[in-house]
């Protein structure tokens, strides 16, 4: 079976429940975690998950669905969501938010200081 890196990441995120050594990227849509090491038991469990493609496929479908939502919010198709796009999307869903509230939400998840949310 051909295992791609995305499959391996999905399996690792399902198995490893200890504190992460570091978080590579976290935002509203996705969280990517990186670990410096694996314990033997964790490795075995990762391999078991990879032997069950349905689990990995289910996670892939969920990530694809999240990406579709991200693309809906990304009005200008620039690959990021800014405060205006986030505010427009929230208001379209019936949320009554002020521009300041939207900027505050964005600031909570903007870990690189760009003022935008990236899907990565």
C-alpha cells in the first residue's frame, strides 16, 4: 500500500494524545501538529490506523469539506480570509457581529500577524 505523508499525518494526529512538542500552525479551520519523536506504542497504533484506509479516508473527506467552507469564506479567492470576508460570512449566517468583534476573532487565530487566516 502506498502511504502518502498526508495519510501519515492524519494517523499520527489520531494516535498521539500527549502534549505536542510544537504546533506548526493553528487556526480556525485546521490545526497541524508536529512531533519530534514517537513512542513504540504510538508507532504501532499509527501503523494500525494506516492499515484501515476507511479511517484515513474519513479524515481526508472532513478536511476537504473544511477546505470547501474556507473557499466559500474566501470571497476574492486570494487563499486567505481577511476581516471583511469573515464578517460577511458570519453576517450571512445570521450572526450579528460588529467590525470590532470580527477583528477580535481574527486576532485570536492570526498566529503570524498578517491579519488574515490561511488554510494551511
